[in-house]
C-alpha cells in the first residue's frame, strides 16, 4: 500500500516552549528485533515496536518468507522459524520499500539461507543506492546476484549452497557489519570481524545472550566479533525505547530556539548512537542525560535540552561513526551558528536516501548560507541573522531526514518552506508532525 502523498508548508516561527515529550521507538532496534526473532527458536516478544513504514516493510518481507507475526495489544509476537529456515518460492519478489537497513540485513540473512532464488526491489529512493559493497561481501559467502553487472536494486539473489565463514575488516557502515554477522550465523565455520572504528552495535547486543553463536571482545581501540556458524539462536524478549536519531530534531529545535526547554523521555542512549549530543555539548549546547538505566544490554535515559549559545562546530571524521543519521540536522545547526563549521570524512552521506551533502547544501543556500564541499569534507559559513524574504523549497527526494531538517530550519527562522512528499517521514518517525504541532507550530498540510 502506497503512502498518501502530501506537502508541508510553513511560514511562521515557532514560539518559545517548555515541554516534555516522547519520540517514536528506535527504528534500528525495531527492524533488528524482527529479523533476529524470525531466525531464532520459539516465540520472541517485542514491546513498543516502532510502527512505521520501514518496519511494516520488514514485517511484509518476513511474512513472505513464511514467518508468522502477530500483534496483541502493544506486543508483537514473532514465531521464529529457526536459523536457515526462511523460504520462498523461486522468483518471489521482496520489496524493501525505503529501508536500506532492511535491505542490507535481510540480504545478509538470505545469502546463507538454503534454496533462496528471489527478486529484490525497493522504492524509487532505495533503487538509487549503490549496493556494490554488500554484493561483494555476500559473494565471499558464496551468494550470487544477477544480472551480474547490476549494483542497484532491483536485482536477483541466489543464496550459497555451502556458505563458508569469512574474515572482515569493518568500515564506516554498521549495516554492512550487521549483514556479515547475520550471514555468518548460518555459515560453516567461523566468521571473524575486526572493527577499528566502532559503529552502532545493536545486532551484537541482541545476539549477546547466544554465547554459543557470538563472542565479543573489545579494547579501547578495536572490537573483535567472532560468529560461530550453525548454532541455535534463542528467542528474545525486547522493549524498544525512543530513537535518539528522532530525538535529535527536537534537540536541535530547542538548542536554537531562545527561552525554550525540552525533556525527551526514555530515549535509547547507546554510546554508538549519541555522538550528535556529545558533539553539540562540546560546542556549547545545554544538554544533560538523566534517569539512566540498563535494559537488555542497552542504556536508556531522559534527555533534557535548553536554549544554548553555540560555537561553530568542528566535527572530525570520528563523529561520522556515531552520528551518521544526524548530519542533515547538524548542517542546519551549523548554518544558524555564526562562524565556520567543518564536518570531515562525510563522503558516505552521498549514498543515503539522497545525496545528503548536495541536497542540504541546496537548502541552506536558499537562505543565503554559503558552504563548500571538497574531498569528503564540508565547510558551512553560518550566520545568526538571515534574510527572511526567501523560500525554502525542497523537491521530492524520498529522504525523511532532509524533510524534517528543512522544517526545523523554517520553524526557527520563519522563512517560508514548501517541502514536497513529506509523507516519507512516516518511514521512520510517524509522530513527528504531531509533536511539532504540540510544541506550537501552525504548519499547513497540502494533499497531492
């Protein structure tokens, strides 16, 4: 079912606010919980699963592979088929929608699942994303993809008859790392992963109770992940908490808005996901974490944000690993902070739902902010005062984070915005507009 298309038009500044909110559940954990539940034994229970389009795409794909998933009250029950037991008839088509996470992780699972020969596709945005790195990794496990020269969806996947574990030096992508972990689970022998730059680790933490299947060893400089293939996986009971990447948009709004304060309750505070907050604090943001607790190996807590006087942001390449999703809203913050902000090592942002570097440069240029991108680094020459007789015009990109970032920019400055296909935000953050309204915005929805 296709989302009903609509645009957002805004022309007013948001008023000062002092509020408490909850953001939607974490998308990364929601998708991973469903995928791991499907290949585990018995029934996994997931409380507070994110009910967004990307998660619904995950459920639809798993059901096509023979997995039973039921919802009772707020709990989703995943009836696990066991490792290597997903199945679909030859030629079955799986549509990943807008979700790169689902695409990469499920391809990881299916590449080492016996007798898989299926067609894979996605929406217009996902079809533009280069899958070459993923294809090469799954080729190492013995999987094949055809047509042979195709590096973007749609393409076909034929799984390996005798998958063998591999050795992998992880890079910037947590999704590729997770794909290798999931492929290794049903391979013969062991899969060894060395990770020198630590990326989000939800897959490892969800698997941690299966000590027969995974061994984690970490030092200050490196993570070593060993996957023992062909081991039974136990069911998992999970509760999903607030998405820190979703909370980032309201954090930015509060930091930039004078005389405002916001408490965001029960947010996932996994250290590999909160680089955005530490980066802002380093350059003057008034942000604190409170009521911190642990749940299923994950850290949870409240985020309290107050209006702040920021200095220009200097983000070295290390921040990319734990702030990947937050860069579009970081660019907005930099644009409205006087001085030269620099973001290094961000070249992989060009292969997201859109080319996020180029598209965000276009947006801030529309309000008179100059920027320069060269060799993986972006410099933004921010200004506190901008001319408001302009228009922020965002075309149909299929990129939820760019849509949300553009609206935050409009709410802070009062510059009129016309943001097309805003329905794409429902892929990750269905309650975003409702929360914006709760904080005092008076945007207009225009159906298409």
